[in-house]
C-alpha cells in the first residue's frame, strides 16, 4: 500500500492577514475594556476607603500598624 499526499496537505489553509488583524484588534479592545473596568473598580475602592477613614468607620483589610 502506497502513501500519497501524507504530511504535505494542510487541513486548515492559512488565514488571510486581514482576519488576523481583526482578531488582534478585537483582543486589544477587550483587553483595554477589562483594564479600564479594573481601574474604575480600584478607584471606587480607594474612594470608599477614603470615605471610611474620614467618617471613622472600620476599614476592611489588614491592619496597617506594625508589631514591635
């Protein structure tokens, strides 16, 4: 039995460069949106902590004092 074609045939032909660029652009947009959301969440958390500090409310998180 003779083998013909073998490894020379590709199952998935190479994609067009435009589709690659579109995928990269979409990934960058998603990454940017995720980073902006993280920044907004961090800013809101910082504002909440600052407000709690001003009102004297207990803060969530570790105690900033160091033991000696």
